[in-house]
């Protein structure tokens, strides 16, 4: 089948979060065709190069999400088109600024009100109700098909606002289809004024009421960046509109092309999230003002809710992401956890060697940033040094590309120099710090495998973590680990490592000391961790899982779509099963004999229980065919053979008819052509009954003769001289 993969800041670029697993997936599913639609985040990412694409990638279309909108071709819109755009954007802004009963955005509600909103969404999804008042704009736009309503009206404020946001979004999609790309209008004064009116409306978000002009401009710019796919020409029959499945590799801006392909062409959407885009939005821009953060989170929350409603299947990467999706209203029936696949071959030699590594060495691998909490690790290592004076800590990795990461790395180095001054074994050797900051020896997992093997314990003291890829790689290498209970760490490590609460240096130090002092326990935990990683997190299980999901979605999709010209588009696989081409009355129709040619052959698998009864002279068997069959068997003249032949009376056997006697019934002289088949079937049935009767009669005769011979009195044998003596006596009597 043909898969349209949409990425943001990842594949096919080498730099990015989704590059590796997307490349493994495309290469592992060589039987499918892939079209890649990529949104690049920065110019640096584009300059870093792309992956070497396999042969099953037919085309790659890219668009920059970082460049100004002036670089996109924008038509000149008239007064009527601008008025139409203003109506749709005003609806979108009103849905974004609307607050729930608790005064917060509906996707972020908490407590009983949020639970009630999710329950209402599930009830409406089960009903398939799409009669929300906010859905009018897209209905009036004349779309190819209405999107699936996940929240009904029914007095549910959350469902009404979700439908209002969806109506405005698909109204803008219809506007882009009819009037041209709205890239210029999304940053125009029309958008700023519409957002300002929505913020000043009674009942809006509390932080949004204090938004200034600079805040409004920042929010409008963020909305324009996410809605930029509205201006792309990716939705024709040769692009996303003609694929069998649209696979969004992440949330956020990457899911919007999938929503538009579903709205304009009915393409089913598969959404994969290994990191929650909504969570990243909450954590992003810590220096932004409160109105910017609140409105940005509300917009991304509305977009996430709509994506979860319209997706045919949602594949979270772990239970942590799954909880976020359920919190935003995703239906549990659509969720299917698929762990990220990691290539285990670079770690095979290290994992199977059983090398214990350097004694007393702790290893940390990753990008240095505040979420990794290296400050707590350094304070915990000071306690470890007091218990184990010979312990060492190796921090391998450079600063992350995010803002503020370089300053945090410099702060950690200064803290390490302050806590652990250089130490020397004697007065003749140079001092050495027990904490070392090292750059990776080279890119790729092969170098990281050697790093994991060099230490006794691999540590992960993070306070913010999604799916711990570095921890899973350490499991593949067979290393014992100590980590904190954040994100999906517990789900990944299971019971094969030690887990402590975050921001607790004392507990972290105690766990590390217990492993450093017990080599046998380290070896057992490392072997168990490697076995668990091979079972759950290998690249093979990831590829097989997505292959099955592709087939499931394709099997459940509707009949072939209609293109924009109204003609049938290319048919989808599994859209119409083979059984649909067989008429519903085909088994009965096969029994009908027509004079226009021979009787069609009927295979054995198409015969039902009633079809195994041959029709008698009276015609075809009726619905109660099975009782009639038992009745005819009971009234048959063929007797059941008795096991005790000595007690069977001879009168119970029916004599055979004489050779010259006429038959019991004769066939009609000139049967009607339409009844020729029935007459032939009746003759065959009569022949079968006669043969069975003759066979039973012969068997009964043989048994009766044997019984007569056993019960008859035995005659005395004649003596040799007795006839001559009797003859002499007779002559004497005659004289």
C-alpha cells in the first residue's frame, strides 16, 4: 500500500527527534511505498543533510516551518474573501480563548469537571453525534465529507468548544482550497483584531484578558506557524489525497496535514507520539509572558483534541504519553502502545561479553540540559565518595541545542570543581578530579556501547524525561542502572534496575553504593535488563507492530473515494473484500436448473447443512429439511441389522421382488425441460434406496440361513451295513 508519512523536524533530515525510528520503519517495510512530507524547523537542520533514502520512498516534499511567510506564494484576496477569512478566524480565536468551568482551557481541566468532559466526549463518540452548533462553518464550506465528531453538543461545553474549533479549522481549509493560500492573512491585522476581540470577550481565559499587543502578535505568529500547511499544495490525488494511509510521526504542526487530508479526501490518519507536543508546549518558552503561554497552550490543546478525535489509530510510545493522550480526550479504543524500536546489533558484542567494566565507575550519557538534573547527581556523588573513596563519575556528552543548555553545562563544571578538588595519590603525581566531563568519541551507537561497557553502573538522575532511550541502550549493553522515577523510566526498566524518587541525592547515592559493593547483583540485573530490552524494545517488534496497524486501518477504511472531479479515485486495498462480489442468494441460486446451459458447479465449502439433502420426487426440501430427513429414514423398509441373530424373527425380513415384476414407480414419459433436473435427482435417489434395500435384504438372508443351521436338530449318521440288513428283513416279511 501507499503510506504518506508527515514529519516535523525529523526524517528525512539527519538531525531531529523522529529521524532514526522513521528510517528504520521505512527500511523495514520494503513491501509498502512511502511518500515523505517533511517540515524543517531550522536552517541548520536543512544544512546538516538527509538520510540516504531506500528504494521504496517514491517522493519527498519539504517545506520550511522557520522561514517567514513572505517566502510562500500568496494570492491577492478580495474584500469578500477577506470577510470570509475573518469569520473563520474569529471562530477559531473564540474557541481558543474560551475557558472551561474551572477558568482554564478545557483540554487542561482537572478534577471532576475534566472527567465529566471526557465522559461526555466518549458518549458522543459512541453515538457519532456531529450536531454541535460550532460545526456549521465546515458544513457550509462544502467539504468532501464531514469529520468524525468526537464530542457532541448535548449541553457539554467541552464538546461544543471542540466542535467550534474544528468547524473553524476546516472552514479555513475550505477557504484555502477555494480562495488560495491564506499565509498572508494569518499574520494580518485581521487575525490580530479577531484574537483581541476574543480575549476581551466575557468568559475568556483569565490570563488572556490582560494580553497586550506584543502578546497578541506573538500568539498570532505561533498560530500562523502551525497553520502554515494550509498554504501547501500537498492534498491532491497525486499527493496526500491519493495515499492509502497518512502517518503523522508526531503531534503539533505535523498532524495538521493529516487532518486536512482526511477532511478533503477522506484519507485515514495514524498518529504516533513518542513525545507529547502539548507537554513540550507547556514547558517551552519559560521567559514568555503569562498570556502568551496560556493562549499557546490552549491552541495546541485544541489541536491535540481534534487530532485525537479524527485519528483512526493513535500509537503512544509509552504509558506516560498514553496518560497525556487520555487526559486530552483520546478514546481508549483507538490507543495502541508501540514502543520505539532501537537497533540492538551495535550492543550485541558488549552485551554478550559479560565484562563487568571498570570497578567503581559511574557513567552518565546524554545531552546536558536542566531537565537531566546533573546538579543532584554531583551532590549524590559526594555522598558516594564518602562511602566509596575510589569511585569515579564520567559525564559523557555536550550541551543540548536548546537555549540555556550551554550555561547550565558551565555551571555543572564549576560545581564539580568546587565539590571535588583535584586529588593525587602521592606528592609526586599530578592531581586528578574524580568527575570528568568528556565529549563523545564519535557519533553512532557503537561508540556509546563501548562507553556503557566501561562503567560499572549507568545512572540517570533526570527530573523530566519522556522515553529514556539512553537507559534502554544501557539495557541492551547489559549494564546495571540506577534511575529516577520520571516519565516512562519505570515502564522501560521494569524490575531490572534500581529506581529512586527524583531530586533525592541521598537515596540516589545509597542505590549506587549498594550496586558498587555487590558485583554479582550487578551482573544479574544487567543480564535481566538485556533480556527485557531484546523482548520489548528491538527494532523488529516496532516494524512488525506498525505493519499490522497499517493492515488493520486499510481493512477498516470505507469504499473507494471520489476525486475532486467526481470520478472514482484509485481503489484502496481491502476496501471491498472478495466475499462482496458473491450475490447474497448465490447458494440457493446454484440449485436452480435453467434450460439455458449446464448447471453451474457448486464447491463443497458453499454447501450449507440443508443443502446436503438431495431433493426427492416431491421437489426441493423445505426449511424443515432435517426433520423430514429423519422421518424418511424411520419409514424406510430397510431394517436395522440385529447383533443377536438368534432372536430375530424370519418374518421381519422383506422378500426380494420377483425378477419380472414392474417397478414401483415409473418416470414421466416426457418431463418438462424445467423439471428435468428434479426428475434426474429423483431417479438417482430411487436407485440409491433400491441398492440399499437389496444389500440389507441379502445380508438378512445370509444371517437367517446361518441361524437356521445352528438351531436345526442334528441327524444321526447312517451305518455302512444297515441298509442291507433292512432289505433282508423286508424280503423275509414279504414271504
